[in-house]
C-alpha cells in the first residue's frame, strides 16, 4: 500500500509540475501577444458606436474592473458572460513594481481561463488614473473608462444592496465594460499635452489673482471704504501702482497732487487717471475709514498688490506660451481668421478639446462640453429642452466666449443672431436653446 501510495503521489506531483509548466508557457505566449488598442485605432476609423464597442469585447478577452484610488487601486476580473474569474479584489499601489504585479496577476488569470487579450475598465477619478492608464497601455493592456454616474446607478443591480465600496466597484465597472457601456480614454499628447497643462496653470493663476483681489478688498473697505469711487478700476495698473506706495487716505494726502502724478509718469500710463488726482485727494480727505490697525493693514495691502502684479506678469507669460504652441497646430490659423476669435480663446478651446481628429461630428463636441440638448418627454408630456451640463465646463466656457465674441464682431454671426431673435415664428431670446440648434447671443 505504501508503494502504491507513493507512486500515486509521484504521479500527482508530476501532473502538477506539467500543468504548471504549461501555464508558464501560456503566460509567456500571452505576454508576447498582448496588444493595447487606443482611441487612435478605434475612434479615428469611423464612429465607435455601441455595436463596435460590443464587438471589441471578444470572447477571448479577460475583462478587468479597476477602482482607482489616490494610494491603492482594487481590480477584479470577469469573462464576457459576467462570471467572476478572480476570487477577490486584488489591491496594488502606485509604483512600477505594483503595476507589474497587477499585470502578472491578470495574465495568470487569462492563462488559466483560456483568454488571450486583456482590457481594463476604470472610472476617470481626478488625475489618479493617468499614470496607471499610461503604464497599462504601454504594456499591452487596453484601457477603457466608464462613467462614474453609471457605476453609482448600477450598484444595486449587482446584489440588491446600496453598498458601494472599493471591493464592489471593480465588478460593477467590469460589468459595464462587458455590456459596451464605456468610452475610450483620451490623454493629450505632444502639443495638446503642453496646452492642457498651461491652460490648467492659467486657470489656477486666475483663481489666485481673484483670491488676492478679494482679500485686498477687505482691507481697503475697512481703512479706505471710498477707494472704489476714488480709483475706479481697482485692479488697473494706475490703481495698483498707487496702492503699492500709498494705499490709505493719510498716505495719499502726504503725497499730494505732484506725488500722485509722479507715480503716473513713472509707470508711463495713459488715460483719465492723471486728471482725476484732485478727486482722489478729495475722497481721501473725507474718508471715514478706521485708523486703528491701519499700519498692519497697510503691509497686507502692499503685499497683495505685489502679488497681483506678479500674477499679472505670470499670466501674460503663460498666455504667450499658449499662443505660440496654439499656432503650431494644423489649421489653427484658419480659425483665427474668424472675426472675434483671438489666440486666447482658441488656445483655451484646443487645450480643453484636444485633438479634433478623434471626433466624427459636432455632436460629439457638444456632448463633451455639456452643450448637448436633452429633454424629458413621455406620452403627451413634452419637457423643456435644455443643455445637459454633463461635460467639461472649461470647454463650455471657452466655446461660450467664442460664440459671444463672434456675435459681437463678425457680421455673419450678427445677422444670424438678429434673424433668430427677431423672426416672427418662435423667436429666441439672447440666451435660448432651440430644439434643433443651440443659439447663443
């Protein structure tokens, strides 16, 4: 009995070794044949519609769902029938070693379940998915993205529970990918990547500038509440130059007419400020501002003024760089020929939109910007048509600025605006949405 038992045990060990060698060989074959598909291959050769998305998810494909986090990601695997192939969620963090371990885990699952290609679905959570998606694509794994709203809405389909956590979400994401409810991720490249980064930095600088102005307003309202009436445009060059040297009434009175005019000459300014010196001094003499704490407030105001002027220089530099890069993009010069469309507006649009060759028609751009028209109709009820607001708000902002500027400067757009707002049948208001087209004054 011992001899037979030993012989049977050896056979089992030999079979396991053979099976393991076969799996290792299969893993190497899968690794050598992995091929990642991106929007370049799928979205630029015709419309990538729902049928095309379902066709892309083939039976020999392992479907991964990944819940992206700031530090730790969780991934689960299913097949095209929705059957889970992973025993539990596999956690990994943001490093090359951890990314490689997640790939090895997925490839081994593919080898054990006769799969030859791998696709990973994920939610576009902030900026945390950028590095993960780029690494996976460069290592042969296709990456697609699902709408976070769709994941939230389908959380009860899985287990009739409102629970939503890091281990449940990956399977919800994988099932959405299986059913073709996904899109191809777009990460800007080359010039578009530079434009995108510069545009984001410009927005951040603008936010810092607005924040500095508002904080400066607070100090001025306490110590010199009449300053707006005295100076007019508070963030104008003349006002900032004066506030840097003499922000409060006693400082202005000490400078006098000649001192304020000297600031004007030193800054080499033009405009009405020179003739308004007497009016400014009159406001300073009659000011009801608080004197207590004025010395500390004076330091604060001067600091904010210097910060605003520094931000103005940085914004000018950023916009010049954006405009230079914008002109290198094919056909950008043709758009600039439209009256009212300047370099700042165009660079903002291209930074948010990216490579326009990935769009099949204008409706895709409308959807990306949240300008797509939606209505809730049922039976005899006809709901109000409005824009979806689901999309990139910065792209929507720049398209609005372009439309507003074109209407103000280009004769063709002026005539269209006049026609749609004065026609006898269903005239539009200055800001109104037609059921067939979006018209903005």
